[in-house]
C-alpha cells in the first residue's frame, strides 16, 4: 500500500510524492501533529498539539501531566485510524524538547518506538 508523503511535496518526476513504508508514514504524521500549533492550519484550526507553547514553562508535575494529555489526545484525535499509543516520555532541557513515543501500527500490528526532537 502507498500513502501520500507527509508533508505534501512533489517528487523528482513532477508527481505527488508517495511512500510505501508504513513506519516512515506514521513518523511523518506524528511529527506533523506534534509540532503544529492549533490554528496554524487554514480550515483545520483544531489540528496540532500545542506542545511547543509549553516549552519554556516551569518544570513541574502538573506541566508534565498536561503535556502528556495534550500529546496523547492530539494523536488519538488525528491519528487513531493509523496507530495506537502505548507509551510516551517527554524530556525538556533548555530549549530542547524530546518526545519518545511507543506505538503500534494498526495496519501491520508492528510495535514502533520513535523519538521526535525540536529546538526552540
């Protein structure tokens, strides 16, 4: 099975780029959800997680719980037909955000662990 490449782009032949790798497709979709701010996408104001807004807040248990909730709910809302999240870990350190996510691909049943990093 092939999927549209995310983010959308044109390949070397001038056609819409596609991917055959379900792991890469899932990684690209998760990254889009995680690092898109709500209201950033035209006609999809609810798309995204809003996690980057929390990057410079003070570290505490309440913030970690809120971040975990934001990430899990955004992924469930936008990607539940592709994957199921099994574990989430969040690490923030001086402008660096690292999210490690374990999930199962629904199509193949394959467990995957991916890390997503963003510097601000």
